């Protein structure tokens, strides 16, 4: 089983949000996004929710996006 959590990702440029995504993905992939320059907010942690456990390793569910 693979752990998945809900994250809010934001990329800032010159004091403004230029990209925003809400995704269900693994903590490993969330770390990858952080290394790509995104601000990563773990919604599961902040809301004290249990992680989701899925069977597929290679997936990413984009719930919303704002460019």
C-alpha cells in the first residue's frame, strides 16, 4: 500500500502566486515539488487527518489548479 496525502502547492514569483495546485500524491512526490520551488502545504497534517492508502504507486490526482 502507498501513502497519499492532500497537498496545496504554490509557486511564487515577485511576491505573487503564479501557479497553484491541490493534489493527492505521495510524500515523496511532495518533496520533489518542494525541490522544484513550490511552497508545499500538507492539508492532511494541518487538519489532523489520517493518510489515504492506495495500491497504485505511480499516480497523481490533481484536484484543482490555478495558473
